C-alpha cells in the first residue's frame, strides 16, 4: 500500500516505489489506485485519509472475462529500510504468512438474488443546495458550444440509521448498471470510495496509460 500525504504531490520517486513491483508487458500483477486532481489544494475532511494518492497491489485478486476467470495470490515484499510516508510493505515472512491466511479464507459459492440496500436515511444535506445549484446548471447550459468540457459536482451528505456494507452496495450498482464502470477502494471498515461511471476512466497498454 502506498498513500501520499494529504497535501503532497505524486512524484517520480512515488511512481518508482510503486512500479518496481510491476514489469512492462506483464499483465499478471497490477497496482490499483488513483491521484487527486489538485494535490496542492487542501482536501475536504472525508478525503484526507486517501492522501494525495493511494495505490495498492491486492493480496488476492479475481479477474473475470467472458471465457474464463483467474484467481491470483500476490505476495510482495522488499528489504528497504527507508520508508516513504504511507508506504506499507511486509517482510518476506509476513507476506507469505498473510498470503497463506488470505488464500485459505477464500471460499466459493453461487450468488443468488441480492437483497436491496436499505440505508434508511435519517438526514440528507446537499451542498450547494438546490436554490443555488439550479442557476449554476442553467448558466452552464447557456454556455454550451463555447467550451469543450465542464464538470459540475456537488456534495450530498447522507446520514444512515444503520451501517452500510460498501461491497454490497457496489454489487447492487453493478446489477442496476451493467454498461457502467464500477469501482470501490476500501481503506478500513469505515472508509470507502466507490462509484459507478458511464465513461471509461482510463485505458492501459502495458505500462502506458492511453
């Protein structure tokens, strides 16, 4: 796991730390994660734990395709004494023990119909609120044709009466939108970044992002 400080850039050294476990043209090992659009800007409180960037190599990875599926166990270690802030890499003994434990806990099973997600929202807050949001949308629509791309966003804060399982919610999103691209990054039991987007976020050819 590599996680940069909340207000620091993704540097060449950061890239080298992650990419040393990857091999050009080799598809069997992948690092997943992302970088903040503007690392110099102070992040909102809910984003601080994700840092300026977060990348990880999963210990257990299941990849599926129309013709087959591949279950992989990734065991990564090194002997570097100096660590970057937010860098978490096991020794060889710890890595092997963790990999064995995780692989032993993997079990298969047929997935039936999913129960709907009942978040039971007790409070919802949107920023900006609709009286301010609607004029912003109207002004952008009036400028259509004068710009190549513009993305509007607002924050919706929903307080739920009971805990929500992000992986269950992600699975429900996949059921609802088969043509979309779903993603989920878990940083513990109470931190998750997930979503469903209609557009491909990026494409990769070997070690090159296109």
